[in-house]
């Protein structure tokens, strides 16, 4: 028995289940967005502390943001805002993405953040979260799986940074769940084909923080 996932950003049907607790922490969120220490990580911490937004509150919040607009634009804008699709229950990645964007505009309008410091983060958030939303299904609890073997194919993922992120998130969660069992007779084997692509020290495009975290995580595993 085996559970197979053939991951494709364009036509992905079967998603990998990932626990909510694996995503909702500042360490993972900072790595996912390649956030910079001095300005962007403190911003993400404020996002996680940001109030929960429901469907009604979401519309009202956006309407409040346009209060300073000329009244001739406000009414049509309100009508368009109420048509915006709110993330459904279970779409945690989309929900976090929405919170980040709303918090960004809230702080830019109020003058609490510098646009030049945070806007590069927003671009990365939109790109990364769109990809991850088509790959992962975020759940509160894992269902029992009677299949002893799980195969995840990333051959159709051409963005190496997304490959590394998928490998890290899946491996770290599997390791943490195994560790929490406390059963020395129960084994977990993680086999990564062409692992040198994931564990490489040489990378021009990723930050030192992300590289160090990735290598240290796999070293611990």
C-alpha cells in the first residue's frame, strides 16, 4: 500500500495535508516569505497578533480603508468590495495571505510602516502563497493513514525554491509527529532523491537565514 502525490502547480488535484500548527508560527512564516530580520519579521509578528477577520468584518475593514476617498468613488468601491470572495474555511494559506496584505495597507495608511521596507515582502507573499495553496491542504488534525509508504513527486515543480520549501515543510512535520510519539520501536524513514539540491550550501538566491534554517533542520532530522 502506498499514498502517491504527483505535484503540479497547474493541474494539481490531490493535495498534501499539512497541520495548521506547522504553518502558524513566526519561524516558518519568516522562512516561507524570506523575511528580513530588522523590518519584515517584526511586521509578520504583528500580522500573527492581528485580530481575526470574518467575512463581514473583512468587507467593513476594506470600506473603512477608503473613507478618505472622494465620495463619488466610495459608493461604487463599496459595491465592488462586497463582491470580493473571502477565503473559505480550511483555506488557511489564503487567509494568512489576506491578513498580511490587510495589515500592510493598514500600516502604510496609518504611517506605522515604510512602504519601501515591506512591499518586497508582499510580492514574495503573493507568489509563494499562491503556489503553496495549490499544493497543501491545511488541516487541524491528521487522519489515521494505514499506508506505510508515501511518495511525493516534485518532478513537475520547476521552481527550486518551492521544491526546497515543500521538502522542508513535509519532512519537518513528519519528524515532529514521529518524535512526539515517543515510541522507539516505531520508525520513520525519509528518502530524498537528489538530496544535494535540497541540502546545497551554495545558493545565490536564498538568504542566509533561510539557508541556515533549512540545513539545521535537516541536520537535526
